[in-house]
C-alpha cells in the first residue's frame, strides 16, 4: 500500500483530543466520570456536525494505583508501574464506555508505543486500525502501551503521542485538555500577574522557556511537553489548542476559533507530507551530521540533497537508513533525514549522504 496515497479518516474537520491525567482522574486518583461525560458529549456533538474525532487519554497508572495502592504513595519502580497500568487500563476504558453509552456510541481501545511510529509498516498498520474504527462509527480511545514498555513510563508523555496521532490521521486540529487555562506568560504559582497567551504564530526558544515542567506529581507531561507537542503538530499543518479540561463544553469551545478560550497555536501554511512528518517527528535520531555553511545554503535555498563534501563531522553509531539530525555551523538543528551511509563506512560512502526526498528542513530559512 502506498505511503502517501492510503485512504485516511481525514477531513478538514478532523480533531485529535488529548486529556491529561490530572483532568481524567479525581483528587483520590479515581476516574473523574463527570469530566469524561462532558468530553463524550462534546465528541458526540462534533460527530453529528461532521467532524471525525480521536480521543487520546491518560490516567491508566493513576487509576490503577487508586484501585490497588490502598492509600500508599505512588510507586516509582517501572515494573510496578507497568503492572499498575495493566490494572488501570480496563478501569479507564470501562469509564469511557460508560461515558459514551448514553449516546449509543461505542468506543475502541488502541494501545500505541513508539515502535508503532518508528517503523513504516507499523505506522501504516496503526493508521489502518484508526481508519477502520472511524468507518465503523466507533470512537477510538488511544493510550500509550505502558504495560509492556517501561521506556514510555519513564520518558513518554501522551502530549507527544497525541501530536503523532494527529499526524497519523492527518487531522486538522489537535486539542490538549489540561488543568490550566492554557499557556500563560509565567507560572502563576510564582508570578500572580501571569496572563493567558491567546495566539501563538510561531514557537521559538523564548516561548519554550515560558513553559514549565509538570508539578502535579501524577502526570508525565506539563506545559513544556504540550508546547513541544504543539510544535510537532503545527509543523504537520495541524492547528493546536491548549485549553482547560474542566470548563463547560471544552472541546467545542476550543474549536470555535475565538481568542478568549485557551491558547491557539497556528499551523504552518505548508503541511508536511505523511512520510516527511514521519521522518521529522516519529523516528528517533541515531546520530548527528554537522554541516558547513555552503551545505546549509544548498539545503535551505536550493532544495539540494546533503552531499558528503558539505559534512564537517559526525557523531553516533548509525547505519544506513537510520534517521540523523543535521546541525548547522552554529550547532542548531536545521534538518533531519534518513542517512544513506553508516557511521563506520561514512568516509567511503557515495557523494549523497541524505537525499532531498529523505530530508526535512526544521527551520524557516
């Protein structure tokens, strides 16, 4: 099946909505059924208006520990967390089933891990599953597959997963529902004068510094991961909104396009193709190729392939076909691509190190 031509669930009214752990669970760690019911109402309303909707949910570990932890503090051991997530997943999915049941809408669980985005075959298979669920009229409820991969528990977050899913289904919008009103100018716990940033047209280092880490102790995300997810999504042509989950009809309001609810990150005018978005954001980098100014100008101004003559140095133990970051003369990441030579045989490789068809520019020249 062709990489670019496969049928998807996409329309110009397609949204992936992610709800965070602190929003999907209550103060005791149990499932917040009122929040799920509110979101289910919004999802059903949007579907009646012709939208396609995928839900990305957090909360399995927290819900599982509330069920078996007997009031003890949350564990940190990855093996215990894996076991706890296995307890929480059915509890969470049953809660989602009950939230949609009054509307006569079925839900289907889809567990994903980085492997599903790192390999092209798995990527297409995941897309096929979500497309089939949509065709059946089933709301896909996606979560990380925490029970079988400790790496995701230690380092993963569902904000990034939601951005990858938005790319996977070629969504028009990504909505990240959280326990804050949106992205603020500062941490309100440290600066009471902090105000909401309504619209973000581009994400730079200054804006990334505004975002802070998670302080809830129950989630793996925080505002920094949401801004990173927004960057991934907007580069894929997806308008992204960070909004408060416990507001009235939060998903509906996030999609109205008004500037008085949440923070809207405007999408780039040019959407990356599915394959290039996969290279840019789904495949982990195995090394770094540093280039000179002439090579940088050839890539950014003339759309050329990266040639060996333009490479200053390499780091990492990559092999042919791996993804590598391309760093400019100042050390900043300027591109990412699939390399045509291994690190071991780099000096003996053909002239083309990364072909332009396998290269994604990650900044505006």
